[in-house]
C-alpha cells in the first residue's frame, strides 16, 4: 500500500473542506514516533495537535481503554450512568484552578465544550453578549468560529456569524499591542458599542494556540478578572490546547494569580480518544435545567477511562516537571539557532508549548513561505512540524511530553538541518 494511492482515494471520497497538512498515511504509532503505510518512520512534533501529551499508545492508557472496552463501550450517561464518569468529574473539580466549589460536564470535542460554556454563562447571567480576542481559536462550529479571531480558513464563505459576539485586540508586544491597549479596547467597547451589563462572558486562551502561541500577560488576566467581577461577567479560560501538563502546569491558569469561572478542556484530556469537558463554579454549572446540557456521546466510557489513566500518568511520571525541562532545552536550542538565523524574531512559550516566529531577513514582514519550506524540508527528513499564527509565520512545537531523550535530540538535529537547508 502506498501513500499516493490512498491520497487518490481520499481525493475522490473525502470533502476538500477537510484540510490536509501531509499525505502521510499512518499505520502505527508509539510514544513520539509514527510509521506510515510504506514503513517510513517519522518523529512526531505535533502530537495530534497537543492531544497525545502522554505519547501515542501509552501502555497505562491503552490498558485502561482495553479493560473498559471489555466491560461496555456505550450506554449514554444520561440513560445508564457509570462510576468512572463521576470519578473523573471529582478529580477535575479538585484539579481545575479556583478556590470554590466546582462541577463538571463531559462532552466530545473542544468546540462543544466552548459552546456549552457559553450556554452556561448565558443562562446563569441571563445575558446574551460574549467577548473574545483577535487571533483566538475556539472551534469550527458556528459559535466557535464566531468567537475565533481569524477569518481564513475558519470563517471565510460561511455566511453571517452568531450575533452578540465582539472581539478586542490580544496584547502582543512584539506586534505593538500592549496590555493597556487591550484593556483600553474593552473600555472603549463598553463606552461606544456594548453595555457591560449585557455581557455574559469573556473567553480567553491563556496561551493563544492557533493564533501563534502568544502567552496572555499576567496583567491582562488580572485586568479581565477585575472587569468581570465589577460587571458580573463570567470569565472563561479555554484550556483546550494548553491543558494537561503542556505548559508545565496541569492547567495554564495555574501560572496566574487569578482563576476563571469556567474552564474548557479537550485534546490532551483522554490521550487520543475524543473527550472534552467544562468545569466551573457550581452555581454557574447548575444554572441549566436538566437536559439542557449533555449529548449522546458526551463522556463516552472509553474516553473517560482513558482520561482517568492520563491523569494518573501525568502525576506518576511528573509530566509537568518534564514539560518544563523539555521546554527549556528546546528554547535553548532555538535561541542557539536564532543567533545565526535573523529570520527568527522570537522564541516563546511556557513549559513545552513553545514556538518560533519567522519574519523576512530584514525583520519587516511575516515570512510564512520560510515556515512552510522548513516544515516541508523537515518532513522529508522524517520530522513532523506544525505551523500557526494569523500570518502563518510561526512554527509551534507540540511533541509528546513523554518523548524519549534520544528521539527529542534527533528531532532537534533535523530541525536545525532543515532550517540551514532552507536558508541556503
């Protein structure tokens, strides 16, 4: 079986609306390595976009899924509930930042978690409006893409967005926007266009994911918390990409001295199985009437079993510390490369959620062409990389936190060689 043959079949069978970054068709994967149907080996610095933080097919996770599959795979928790759903909710209620009583709802995808967080905020406050940030990514559903602060490819051509959604600039000092400007934009919004007493929620990623791996400054989080408290607005932290040890904390919001009212999560939660959740203040989470939240597959037993195992692995293997160690090594290597690569204008990110941003050699313009060339060259050499950013000029590094030291070193060598090859 050849990749090219499957690619032809895919072109005939699958909507072109499902974008493809590679034409590598995976046959098997283990920890930080994948092998395609032709037997080629690749080092995975994507991890399914921060999903397999605990590595592909972690034995502890696979054992938990196998054991659960032998018992039952689906009953629908709303019809026939099961204990491990309750146990995972208890664990998340304890672990999600915030010194208040919490409750949890399980759904299937990150976009669904965001949608339900907005539903909770609206019914709890009896208000309609929601504020998000430029460059944000919150999903591809209609509310998700309405909240998302990037037009192409997420909004283009899909018609009118959901009403009562507003955007303000995200502070990125590198691009000339500071915290004062971002908070000032909120003040102007409240003065000119939107009564703050109509706002149900403000949603923010602690580190913008698709937007370019820009961490939210501490001052911004404090300012948002203050505004939310003043006006009775629900503060939502979208931790779909930042969650589960990726930033050196179980949740990125642990790095701030304020807590969100509701936290959304998915991706790394279940080690590769589709599971998402929202955890928040109990009074908010109980505002919806029975039946108002949930879904047929929400909290699927296999995903729940995997997620309980993922939390065990993170604790027992101390993956938060491991993320900080790997991130430090990665940033050191990137800074070394940067010393001879003027196109790299920034290296950033907490823990193992690291990015390098590329401009033209004169530093004046974003350089997505170079990023795409590096990604393609690295792929030829056996390394899978992801790009991101509103301008597509950022390489983001999302290797499994369990990546073996020797494989990690090999991947970094390939990265450096790929950058050198592209610059020649």
